[in-house]
C-alpha cells in the first residue's frame, strides 16, 4: 500500500488538512487493500461505543471486518436516523427521544434529562449545551426528520474540506482560499437553524469570515426544527390524502399558520432576495450556495429585465440536487452563466449522513474522496457488486471521518459506480459515480424496501432493539 493511503488508513482526518487533489491521484486498483484496513480499524474503535452497531454486528455474526461482505452486513439502512416513533415528537416525549439517540452515538447521553423539553428546538439546544453534540437534521421531505449525531469537531470538518475543494478542485490553488480571502455570501435559505445545509452555512460563515455586511440570506431568522418537521409531515400527509389525520401538539398549532403564510409568499420573497443581491453585490465576485432550479427561475426573470454578467467572473457557485424533477429547457445552464457572469460551478452529490460530498467533473462524473468507502449493492440480494467495470445498484458507503457516529450507511439512491479499473476522462483517478442519480422510492412508485446482506431480519432486529430500549422509561 502506498504511503498516502497508509497515512489515511492510520488517521483519515489527514485528508482534511492535506492537498485536496492528492486524493484523486491514487488509481482505483490500489484502493481495495486500503479500504479493508481502514474499515477494520474504524469498526474496532467504535463498535462497542454505539449500542445499535454492536447489536447489529451481533445479529450478523460479525466480530471484525475481514472482508467486504463483513462490512456490508453492518451498514445501517437509511431509515436508522429517523427510526424513532413519530409519537415521540407528537406527544413531546423528548426523554424517550434522547434514549433513542443514545443508541446511535458514542456520546454518553444517559445523564441528560430532556423531560422538560417542549419542542425539537429545545431538545437540540439542550444536547448542545450539555454534551459535545451539534445535532443536525435532514430536510424531512418524506414526512420525518433524520437526526444526525455529529459532534462539534465533525461539524467543522466538512467546511474545512469545502475550503480545500473550492481552492483546489480545478487545479491546486486555482480557486479562492475562502478563509484567507472570504467572498460575500448569498444564501437563499435561513440564516440559522439545525437542518444540515443551514448548520453547514452557519459554520462556514464563522470559518470564512462572513459578516452582516458581506452576507445575504433569504430569511434572516431561524428555521425551527419543529417547523421543518411540521412542513414535511404536512406535505407527506397531503400527498397521501391524510392531512385531516395529522396529530399536532398545541405548541405546534401556532407555528402551523406561520409556516403556511411564509410558504405562500416564498416566490415573491425569492424575487426580492435576488434583486437585493444584485443591488448589494453586483459586479463583485460572490459565494453562492443554491440549487439549479431556484437559480434558473431567478436568472430567467433577471434576463427578461436585460441583466447579464451580474457578478464577478471569479465567483464561487456551489450547487447540487439535480433538477428536482423540473424539466428545464435546452441551454438552461448556459443562460444561468450568461446572466450571473459565473464561468463554472462546483456541482455536488451528497447527503446529510456524509461528511464530504462528491464533486462533478466536466464529464458529469462525481468523484469520491478516499475517506468514503463506496459500494453498490444488488437491490434484490443486498450483496455488494464487484469493484470492476460499471455497476448499477443501491449506493452504500462507510464514511471514515466521523468518530461520534458509525458512518456506515445504505442509501435510498440508485447509482452507477466505476473507476476501479479505469480512469475518468478528466484524468482524476479512483472511484466515481457516473451521471444521473435517482431515488429508489421514485423508481418503485414510492416503495423502497431495502434488502440487506446477511440475515434478512438482522437490521429489523437492530432497529427494534433501538426503539424498545427508548420506550422503556
């Protein structure tokens, strides 16, 4: 094994403090030995600290990671971080929610008394005040929030990686160093909150030297986790025709109207937001994080008003998430570049459970950093497909950087994985995800039953253990 991989296997966080592109100078054929050594080391260091992982390993008969099959058997299904009963939120049972979370983190939460918490916000604040956790949650589009138990260090590391990525992706030192030379921030979302993207933005604002004078947010206040949860449940209930059956606590009833009112004027607020961005930062290089569809709508409006080359050429655009099912016309991306003045974008694929996203190259492949051990699983058997040629299946991974939570995860995404026995046309080496990513829930018409490797019922038993342990209060 080459020295670079040996150092990463010994301490994965060296990737955070190194030259970003060095991770893409290792041929995919050299990764297998490294993956196994690094996974074995991480599993041994954390398996007895996370009760649900220890239980899953026991159910699967995995004492140590000696093969790829061993590792795949102890990856968590994507439902694990939202496996709590919804009644815990509906009835304000935050003491039980704390005990549930205690089964998923290496932090000891056994002495935390959350019985007085009346909201998710209060619960997250309590954990942050009395433990090393900086909890973040998903967007909750399926109707239920996932809670990711990152600690304070793990909340900072993704932004150090983002700094390195921006600086080096198109070539060493080809982009701005966001710490040494911060750019004005344009962020079409909330200024504060617990949702992963907003948490990340808050941390970036601190790390990258953002101030009120050089930043602009769609909303200057906080996205309440309770509002995010309620919003997801309302949308999911509407889609099922069950809106009238929602159980909403008295504490949330008052917030429901606030959520609905803000959603009704969001389009107009977005228009005003981009108009203010042009007025304050026009002609300057800026740092913007948004999704393509939102940016397309805003720039179409700007083009109709005669705008072009609004911002400085050296601006940094971070985007991702695809087109969100929206059909955009031919030449839509070129139109965005023409109006904004951007010359390129950093298009990312990632998820809340992952420390660092994958960046898309000019050949539309998303390149995987060596601190993520990727798999594609057969959607029928749940077994790992070979690391050769191009393989299509369910995406799964082990993130080597987190120390508070396991980082082994089976996603809901169908991907095509390649790069072990070939090199991308862009010249970057190592594993990559090819082109389009889609959700199994969309492909299967809403049904996304994960078929796990090993004993089919092992994951169900591990989650049952997690829920039962939290209910015994």
